[in-house]
C-alpha cells in the first residue's frame, strides 16, 4: 500500500508542523509519457526514466520534506544526487500514465537514501526501480552541510514511519550477469 500526500502550494520550513507519516511508501502525483520521451523502439527512452524519477522525487523533497527548490532559493542549500541506480523492468508507451512510490531507507544529518518504484496507473505493474543517495549542499560554499534542525525532524519522522516496512528486494542489488551454477 502507498499513501498519497497532497502537494502544498508552499514548501514547509522552520516552524511548520511535522506531518504524521504512515508506514507506507509515499505515492507521487501521476505523470503521462509525452511523445518526445519515445525512442525509435516505440517506448520511453532510458534517459527519461531518470528524468521521470527526478521530477517525481521533487514531490518528496519539496512539499513533503521542505528541502526542494524553495529551500534552495530561501536557504541557499539543496540536495544533490551522489549515486543512483536504475533497474528497467517494464515498458512505458506514449501517453501511459504512471506514478512513483518512495521509501526513505536510511538517513543522517546530511544524506538521504531513497528507494523508488515507477508504477503504471492502469494496472499497478512495476516499470522501473530507482535507488539514490543524495547529500545536502551549501550552495554558496559548494560543500556538504547538515540539513537544518527543522528539516532533520521532518526527515526523521518519515524515516521512522517507514522503518518497519520490509526492505525492498531490489534495494542494494549489484549489477552483473547472473550465472546458473
């Protein structure tokens, strides 16, 4: 089960209440595959899976945690991806609708380890998996910096709510050719 949290018109910040998160992945708003994302094989090109995960994750970083675009402009800090892996599991065709479901697997004062699944709206089938590690960066110093206390409290609330969920099977998986033997 995933839980949808409504997108706020204003990003949360210092003094805003910490949401009560449920023990479920956070479901992002739906998106549709635009024609320009289709490649010569007739399905969504690999580069746009990355783009789709990036766009959908802003729902988590911005309105949910308060550390997205508004945070970067206001506090001159923002999350940057250190590492990301993608697993392509099913095709998405032009016009198909999808959304992503995110879990916070681990965190500390500066870093966030997220696991996301891209799901077709029509049947709930898994299309792709993204696992990412991001770090908060002071945009003036161009160096890592801890998230402010108010943001760390929001992050911890999300992580604590999702901590009891079973670890996703594909989380942390290595790349390689699987041999029988």
